[in-house]
């Protein structure tokens, strides 16, 4: 079987399929539509007249864009047939990323790629190559940047990505500055705590929602709890007993009334 078929004669009634000229394109990528540009057939009538006709899609049978390898296509025109060959080839479509087992990190911690893998995926879905992820393939990780990070992966010119999360974890808290004021009501103005994190120690002000254990109606020493980030610390305050205003003697009020005097 040839691609051009020049000089091949097929008789059917009053027509001869004299020649077929192959299409310009004979090699295709997986999933690619057939391109008949440049494809023609030449017919000879009984009168000897020759005519060149462009090949159209309705003349073609046998093409499967998702079947790899050589394919024999048939051209049919008014009952006459000829054939030509095209080839469908697979190609690299994408890079598949299997993210590493560990994707959550503590502030300052180096990235771990154990379990990470890259695979080259062909257009047909076939895996042509698969290999373990290495440090040379990745960019974008910052161990001192809190939050979600997108890690870029590049392998043989193909790109992909996966995400990790870096957290500046709280290790503990302690009272830095206790309240200055004591009395009937708790005043936490100026009260601060030291928060120990992976990145170091920071000092923050204490807010009312951190406080528990205080009672304004219970005189005496009270242990107040500060809660922050799942950790607690304590400090002590003293609540004074409320002083009542002195009451005026009722008998004295009567005497003043009888005497017409006012206090």
C-alpha cells in the first residue's frame, strides 16, 4: 500500500478513480482531528475527461483520534475506494504531583519531601515516567512565613504545585505585667503577657475575654486565670470589702423635727 497511489485504476460504471494524492498532514497527536488539507482524488470518465476532487470528511472512514499507531483510512467516492495511512502518536500532556506526606510545618522547620512524587502524564492518560520528588525540583518554600504557601514543582520543563501550611505555634504564656490597681473592680489596664512561640517571645496586652475567675462581690484574695492560645497563666488580686455609708440615727431625726431644725 502506498501513500499516493498514482497509476492505480479502479473501474465502476462510467468512472475511473485514477489517482489519489495524500493529505498534507499524515501524523497526528492523540485526540487531534483529521486534517484533509491537500488531499485530492482524480477521476477519469468514459469520455476520457479527468477531474480532480478534494477529499472531504464524508468520504473518509477508519480514523480514530484516540487509537495510537498507524491507521489505514479509506476514501470512498461513488462506490470506488482507495486507502492511505496516517499515524497517531501520544504526547506529554501534564505533570502530575503527588504531594509529600507532611504538609503542615512549624515556624522555622525545613520542608520534608518524603512521599512526594512527580509523574509525566501522556495525553492518553498513560504514565510515561514517575520519580520521587527532590529539593532541586521545588521553589517557593519559606519556613519563616506563616500561613498557606504554594510550592512550585518543575520537572523536565513541566510545572505543577502543591500547598503547605506554616504555623508559628504557641509554646506557652506567662504574666509579664500584673494589674496596678486593686479594689472592688478588676482593672486590667496595662496588664500584659509574654507569649512564647516557635519564632520567639512576644508581649501582648491582656483583654477582658482572656480573664476568668474574678468576682467583684467576693472580698479577699482571688486567683485570676488568663487564657490565650490554649494555654493559661495566673495572677493574684485582692478584692476589698465594700464600705457601707454610715446610717443616721432615727431618734436624732425625730428630735430635729420636733425642734424645727434641719441637719
